[in-house]
């Protein structure tokens, strides 16, 4: 999918169909806006470089 822009509106529509979710028109724009925010946050997370020697923790302990 490299080189293609992720269409959040299309994603929301397809997931609603897949989940058999009756997404009313008055809520769709808000759902798309929230997924745009999620996309921006996810981009920040995945664009952060990690050193190769970093290992995942088996248990999260704050």
C-alpha cells in the first residue's frame, strides 16, 4: 500500500459494512474526524525510531 493515501472515510464506510453497523449519517463525520485523530497519533508513534537492541517487555509495569 506504499504510495497510496489512506482514505479514512472509505475505511469507516467499509468497517461499518463489515461489522454490520448502522452508522447514521449525522454521526459519520464525527467518526471520521476521530479516526483522523487516531491516524495522526499512530503516525507519531510509528515514526519514532527505536534502536535495534530494544526488546519488548513481557509485562507492563508503570
